[in-house]
C-alpha cells in the first residue's frame, strides 16, 4: 500500500529521511517483520519436533504482506482491538490447518520486541553507512587543509593561530568514536526475546531455550539472557541515547559551520546551487547555511526524545503498556530524524567551500595581537620569568588594542623585551604565524590513520 505524500500529516512521512529509511519504518515493513518473527518461531518449533515440518514450511511461505495484508489485519483489529492478535488471525487464515501452529508459546511482546530488534539492526546499518560517507568527506578536507592556517577563537574572540585541518580532525575523531559505538551497539545491544507472559518461557515447553536460540539465529540477532514479558528498556535506551549523542555532535559541527559562514567571518560556506537555488523569498542576494541550520533544528528534537526514552525504562511488575504508545513515535522519529541530519551533513561536507584568503585576512585582523602568547613563550625560552613576560605582554597588548596599533610596534619600543629577544627574531614570529601550530600536524596524522582504519573495517 503506497502512501500519498500529499495527504501526509507528519513531516517525517514526506520531508525528512531517505526513502530507504522511510520504507524500513513503513507499516508494510513492520507487518512483514512481525510475520518473519512468527515464521522463525514456527521453524524453531519444527526443528525441535514440536510441530510438523510441513507446517513450518507453509507458514514460512506465507509470511509476507503479499498474503497477509495490512487491510485484512486492520479489519480484524477494528473488531477485536488487539494489534498482534489481529496479525496472528490474519496469518492463520492464509495457512489453513497449519494456522494452529502460529504464535505457539509466544506473547505479543515476544513478536513486537524481536521484530523491532531486527528493524533496529537494519536501521543502524543505514546509519553506519551514512557516518562512513561523512568520514570520507572529512578525511578529504583534513588532508587538503592540514597546513591551512586560520585563527582560533575562544569565547567568540580571536585567540591564537590555528590549523583548519586540526579543527576538522576533531570532528573526524569524534565521528570515528560514534561509528565504533554504532557498530558495538549493533552487535551487542540489538537483542530479541522469546520469554512468554512473565519471562519464564513456560508456554514454549521443554525445548524453550533451544527454540529461542534457533529463532534468533534465523533472524540474525542475539537473544536476551533473561527478561520478564518486556525486553529491558534500558537496553533500548542505550541504543537511542547513542543516536541522540551522535545528533548532538552533528549539531556542534553544524553550529561551527553556521558561525564561520557569517558575513563578518566568511571562512566557509555551504554548497549553493547559484543557478537555481533561492535563499530568500524577498532578499534575492541571500545565501544562507540552511542545511546546517536544519541539522541544529532537528538536533533539538533529538535531545527532546531522550526524556521518553529514559522514562520507558521504568515499568510496572512484569509488564505494562506505558512505554508502548510513545515507542510507536520514538522508533521511526529517531531514526528518520538522524538519517536526515546525516544526509544534510554529508551534503554540506562533500561540497564545503573553504575560503583560505578570508582566513588569512581574519588572521591579520587584530594587527598581531594574537601573537602575544607566541612572543611570551619565546621570551621565557630566552630566559625571562614567565609571570613577568605574561604581565608585560598583557599590558602592551591592551595598549595596542586600545590605540588600534600593531603589537609588533609596541613591543619594539619596550627595552625589557628588546633586551631579551632580537628584533629579527621578534619579526619572524609575527611574519610566520604558521610556525606557532605546535604538534597540530602530528595530531592530524594520527586521526587520519584512525579514520582510514575505521572505514576499512
């Protein structure tokens, strides 16, 4: 059943996320996964000898929305008001006498939690692909700009010379950690369960533990060691909080791009299709960081999802329904929102316009004041007391700043300084800010090695 996007109420249905991710969280896909879980359970029962092999084969054959339709499930649900029981009845109709073996030993959340685990694993696979693509973009930028000098800023003010490649390498290293975390949770925190009404697996019979293992192996996920009727929502919270942390990192990167694109700074710009793209309905000249702004906007939603994710950890006794309704929103919303954020950041980083001339211009904006620390360091190296050097540079920097004069000129006139450092040596510091980058290049090389290793795993 194809949804008409013109009639959709929620932007998630038509504006955000890739078609691939939307299909994964469609109603059809959810029903298909529920059917696959039921079929896997039947297969396991057949393996241990609980049901005829022919029954499992027929159930497997009909475990498709081609046979069990959304329309029929909805029709039954309108009558009996239970979603999983409706799936079971619609499925049973398609397999005749073998319908008696569907849902054998299971409770609703065995099917729901396990199907959701399968879907989560697939969704995390898509997220992993998106992160790898962004990492590849950042590797290219870092390699091209590891020796590009810009101004570093603290508290929004110019600080000392900086490496633009180092700035991006920090993003890169952060994304490597997110990639490793996504891979870890996909392997170790995506868990299915078959536990029955309160967790004892009593209804699955004497082969219960084997049935669980066979089912999960067939579905490609790990089984929970022990649960009540629900898979612990602490496990799901760990998965979703990892995704929310990733969203917040993307927000941090996007915010930096937004700041650097400000007219007064102008060091980077988002890609913009100048031949067609419209920046404003009234200001024809506008060229704004719209994708980065959208990343920041969606990150606010992602952080908001953390509250219900954490609240869902608390359940009454062996199961209640307080988590159920909001999870129908949370699962698709979190994955589709993050999917869009990664797609946008991929677009931004793949075509990021970097203005090195503007970086040079901004570096010289302060008339050398940003070299005060470099001068102080050299004075100390030449024998001056560090505290004395700091106070001297502080006084002269403030004077140069207030009088809007080059710091070099102020320093040249100070006898105490000129007695400690030669004028040629002093001028060298101001003429070559690229010499005051410490071990930035070496740090960058380490991150590049880590990045190549991460994407080639």
